[in-house]
């Protein structure tokens, strides 16, 4: 049975429209794709449940915003809405108290540190680093990720010295997008310089590319992939612009097949590194189709997978595992073994019968 025929037999994809030529192109790499286990990530910074996977009631991996809901850029695609579900930690004392409470009461395994940018796309984390350092000293198991925004070598080294494990940043490949969507007067070169500075540290470096960031149109994604491919990143996270955050009528929804082609290009350019589909992407049937392309393209992980994603993995024979953590971060060595995610959540992780030892978590 061809992959296209297999998709047509999946109930959760009933009524979906797929680009058959793209699926045939992806299927030509069948042997490589099915040899790569896929991770379905369900972090606890928002509620989640699907017909195939269950969320976790524990706050095992929350996101904290050091600015609450405030952001100086107010980018057209986000308008600071992405900060709303995060836990506010606007002072170092608040961050320290909340993290320690969650460790004591809910078995916290790690967290994401984020916040709104200033007008230069920088986030002032400096006063929070002593808290991060103290938390890592007292709880060495904690895995800490950070949204870096733009920074320099000194900023990257300060993150590393505090004990941050994983550094994440957006890579933008078109200056028109930086200027018009981000309202930012910084060149593409500043994004590559930040990536280079982060890659000089011992932190895991996980850049993000937002597909369709230029008002739903593809512009600069190829250049962003070029930038990422030039540096020793740990992995790459792809997300898709979500126009319902924007002023109505300003953004189009990127065509799912165009998104799938970016997945294929990213997989081809980074064959030896993890390529992941992150949290943000349009909902509904678009998300189901997008997630199906991610499975078929050989992406290594999907955050908050849509109904049908597990069925697609089963249909083509890809081993899979669920983990309750941000897709960008590993939760220690144990999480790389089947069943670790289930134990962290107090339940049984969804998996298929061909689950493989050594799945990257």
C-alpha cells in the first residue's frame, strides 16, 4: 500500500486533502524515515488531550514569563498572546518560590524561561541568573530551557554560566520580515551572530524557524535553513505562523503542502540532527494534515500532535513515544528510555509495538 493510500484509510484524516506528488516524494525516502523514531511531546504549559494521546495533569514542565504578558515588540503575528498561558514570574523571588513549590508538590523536572522582548528584541534575564544558578545547585536534575531572543557572546556565556541547559531562538531569513512583522531594526546578520554565539557554549542550541512568518507567505525560510545548517546546533524546531493571533485579515494561512515542502527541505539539509515540529501551528484539519506531513517527512518530534498523527506513524511503521516535556529539551538520561515519560506522569506513555531503545527524548 502506498503512503497516500494509507492516509486515505485513516479515520481522523477523513476529508483531508493531501498533495499526492509531495507524498510520493517523501515516500522515496521511506527506508530512512521509518528508521527514525518519532517523539510526541505534550508539555504541561497548556492543556492537551487527543483521541490518541493523553495530557498530563502534573505541572512537570511549565513555562515562566519574566515579563508577564508584556512585550515591547508586539510583533504582528503574535501580539504577545503566546505569553498568556505562561506562568508569570516577574521577579527573581517569584521565580525561585514557584519553581521550588512545584518541585516539592508536583515533581517538577524542568521549566522554560521566557518573556517579552524590548524594542531591540532582547530579554533582560540578568537578574534571574542567580536564581537559576541556585536552583541548579540545589536540584541538579532540573532541565532548564530559555528563549534567548537576540544576544551576544557575553550574554550567551552568562546563560551557560547560570546553568541553562537549552537555548532557543528564532532565526529569520528575510530583512523585510524583521522590519515589517517584528517592527525591528536589526539585520538578518544579527540573528546569525546570536546563533553563532550560542553555539560557542556547551548549551544545547535549538533554533526555531516560523514558516509563513511574512503574513502567511513563504519568504526567507530557505535562507533561515541556510543559516541553521552552517552552525553546530543540537536540533531545529519548525513552527507554522498562527494568524488568529494577528489583526484579522492581515495574515493568510500558509498552504499545508508548502509547509510540508519546508519539512522535506529541512530534513534534507539537516540529516544528522533532530528536526522537530513545535507547538505553534494553525488548528483544525490544517493541523492534522501538517502533522501527517511531519511524520512522513521524517521529522523527529511533534509537540501536541493532532488526532491522526499516531495513526500515520503506525501506518508507515515508525516507532514512537510520548513525553511530557518541551520538544526542545531532554529530561535527563532516563527520559531517553521507553517508559520514562509515563513514570514522570504517573501513567503509561502511548507507544507502538516497535518502540526502540535509545529514542531521543
